[in-house]
C-alpha cells in the first residue's frame, strides 16, 4: 500500500446536533429545538474527510469502541472512502452539540475514549515515518505520539482551536509544531500570538476569524489575510477542519501561503453547506 501523504491522529466521534434559537441560559427552563440530527464528529475525522475530497491521501488514526456509536462512525467513514487505523477503546467518544444558526456552540462530552497503555502499533509508527506531514490533534493519544512525530523529522501541523494563550495541555503541541492553526474565540490579539509562535520556531501560523476569514503570519513576519467565501450556512461544525485541510493540501501541491489561504477558505465553504462534517457524508448519513 502506498504511504499516505498525511498522517492524522486524533478524535473521531458520534455526535448529536441540536439546533436552538439561542444557547440555553444557566437557569432551569424549557426550549424547543429547531432541528436535530446525528452525525460523525471529531476534528481529526473532519480533516480526513476534507483532505479526501481535495484528493490528498491521508490515514486517520483514531480510537473507537466496540459499540453501536463506534460502528456508525466506522461505517460512515468507510462509505466516504477514508483510510482509518482504529485503536481500541472501551467506549466511542460521543458529544451533544447545542448549536445556533449563527454558529454558536456548546459541546457536551457524553463519553470519552480509553487511555492507551500498549506500545504504539508498528503500522502507526511506519505511517508517521513515511508521511509527508504529520497532523496531531488535541487529545491524549496524539500527545503520546508527539515524541515519535518529532523524531521522524517530518513537519508537524497542529490545530489548537480556541486556545486562550495559557492552557497547559496545548503547550507540548505548540512547542512541537511547524505549522499552527487556531481560532480567535479566546485570543485577545491573534496576530501577536501567531508572531510569538513563529518567533519560537514555527514556519507559519494561521488564525481563522469566522465570517471575517482568516489571518496568517509567515516565518518572515509577513501578515496575510483572506476573506471568507460567501455561502448559505447549514452547519458550522467542521468548517475549521476543512480550512486546515485546504491549506495543507495546497501547501503539499506547492502553493504559497497566500494561495493556500484561498484554498482553505474555499474548502471551509464546502463544509459549511452540509449538515455533516463534509458533504462526503451526505449520502451515507
């Protein structure tokens, strides 16, 4: 089997999505849902789906339980043509996402995955060694893989999502990263944060800004911006992962950072038009 261009380690989950007219107040009350559905979730699954749609080969390494949610996740990703290496877990990760049409979200974690104590599987080690880029998402198992990723000599890309600039769990990922992605939800000054990570050794950093697009800083300190692509938003879950995948696929193809940002914005718009992480799942789910 040909080695994938991208190795991705991190969450794949089974999610229940509930759309509300507003996020719940922290008081006892009743609300009526505007819509609801079940779907595949997980930031790593989202990246793998968008990369597949862009024609970039990738292998997803994620943990899953021998249970009904796990079987649904496995079947859906298989139907979308995603190459997955599943690690064992006592349960499958599950979320309940409370959403608004504006994209606000509260994620309730209903179950998580088991800590891995056995040695890292040999096929996972090989995939990391031969991939052109290693993507490690925020979770315990990718954290365990960080030393192997650094030892491989391959570029490591990380997505720290709504990092606040201080959380301790994110720091090992940031310190290992050649490329850093985040969103601006909790950062007082996204550009200053990106500059700090470039100064610490990252090749570039990107911060998504929701409807305002995204901003990036390269190794020379140059700042680039891209507008969001206008689209009728169906669901915002997976848009950040699709943006990440669009930039990654473009960079692998030799694009400059400004060109890659345009590809990221286009990829994100595709995910925004689906109730699922990506339209590749529309038929399966």
